[in-house]
């Protein structure tokens, strides 16, 4: 087995005196989709923020592509090749689709052969038609696609997505799920945080379940999908549709 692309070890982190992550271990191998699932407030977003560097860990380590990125700023971690599509999407409403994507192209790896803004926009069926429309005029699903496009234009080695299907209508949820699967087929490595357990188990190869800042269960998506006791105990769902 080759070394993981991302390796998180005994990561402890939080906000001020509040400890949220109690020692997280997780690996993401090149080419995989790894999902991080768990109830609200267990520390999923905090895990992604600590990996990126917007939250600084108290202890533990984050190794990416052979480099220790534990204490790097978010900007430096992005330059190392990690991109985060945040929970709130953070689209610039007054800028057009192309202008939003152009901002993403300013960050990320310096040495990377980045795609052009139009190349990335063209890959998204529902952005192509709106390339000169303002962010504010897009639907929720389109804004999510734009947030993903803005991350991809930096040519990241690892794409982290924080609840990309949150608040979207069921048909749009499926569009996002298909997009993640497509990006992975084309070579993207993905760390996905999801509340939608069905989407996570469908698209991921491997799953970590978080509860109260710890990994309480891990396994292949197929093994978790069959484990009714784990689904019920940690996620409050008995079956996955
Ligand atoms: N900026 C913050 N300042 C203080 N506490 C926070 C902040 N963000 C999140 N928390 C707290 O950290 C815990 C974990 O939050 P979070 O990582 O967002 O959980 P999840 O993404 O799993 O829903 C929660 O108790 C939340 O209230
Ligand atoms: Mg969250």
C-alpha cells in the first residue's frame, strides 16, 4: 500500500478553551472518496477547518503529500494542494460566475498547471449557461456547483467538501452526488463531509463516523451501509435509502 495522500493523527482542536476534536485519526488515499459523517455538532466542519488551517490544532499532526502541514496557514495549505468548499458556499453574490471562478484561480498550488476559468465553467452543465450571470441570481444548486468550480480551478490534489447537498431539493442533491462521482472518476481525491448518509455511502469508498469529536467507527461504505446497529446508534437512521 502506498502512503496516504492525507494523514491525520491524534488531532486535537477547538475554539478557545472549548476542545472539539478529541484526537482524530484518518487517512485519505490518492484517488479515493472518503466520507466523514455524524450528527450535527460532532466536529466534522472543525476537522476540515483544522486540516486546512483556519483552526489551529492544540496537538496532533496533519501530513499531506509527504509534507507536515499541521501548523500552516490556510493560504499555505491551499498552496500545498488542499481546497475546501465551505459549508456556507461563500459565493460572491455581486460577481459573475466567471469572476467568482477567477478568484479561485488566484489561490492553490503555485506550480500547478491550472485549468482556465472557461475550461472549468464548461465542465458544469448548469454553470455554462450562466457564465456572465451574477452569483446572486443562481439557484442553491447552481451556487453549490459554482463553489465547487471555484475550488477546482486551483487544481487541488485534495478536494474537501463540507455538506455540499445541504438545503438542496432531492433532484439537485442527486446532481451534486453525480458530480462528485464524476470528478472522482476523472481523478479527483475527495474528503466529503455529509449529513445525507445515503449520498455519503453511495459516493464514498471509505467512511469515518464521528461522535463527540472522536472517530467511533470506520470501514468501507459497503460495510457501514449494512451495519444497522452503527447507523442507528451514531446517525439515528436505521436504513439508508
Ligand atoms: N467558531 C466557533 N466558535 C466556537 N465554537 C464553535 C465554532 N464553530 C463550531 N463550534 C462548536 O464546535 C462543535 C463542533 O462544531 P462543528 O465542527 O461545526 O460540527 P459539525 O460540522 O459536525 O456539525 C459544536 O459544539 C459547535 O457549537
Ligand atoms: Mg458542519
